[in-house]
């Protein structure tokens, strides 16, 4: 089992730019030990017959075909514009 010290927790907190209260260090230390223990258990698994996977589940979103469709004409695009001038949208000046 990997032993995590208070100094390890404080070092990680500094790297992550976190400020910890003294009361937060011990629970984090225990959590870090549990995570490292779990990772060590995974390290011992025989994965020689397993194929690498990018995702464990099918992607939820299907990609649509890339089909070119006609866009709006200039007149259609300006039809609902609150203000336009000489074929362009008029927007407030921002500086």
C-alpha cells in the first residue's frame, strides 16, 4: 500500500494552487491513499488478451453526413434584422 504523507498532500495542493485548511489535509491524505491503492490493484490485472478501447460505450451522438445545402440570400438574411443599411446589418458601435 502506498503511504501518502501530509507533506505529499501539501505539495499537491501547492502544485494545484489550492489553499487548504488544516482540517482538510487528513481527509485528503486518506482519499489519496485510497486512490493510489486502487490504482495499484488495477496495475496487477492481466490485460494481455484485452484490446485497447477509446470508449467503453458506443458514442451517443451520431454524426450526420456533410451535405452542402443552399444558404440564405442576402435579402432573406436581412428580412428580420432590426436595422440594416445598403445590404449590411447595422449594430451598435462598441469601443
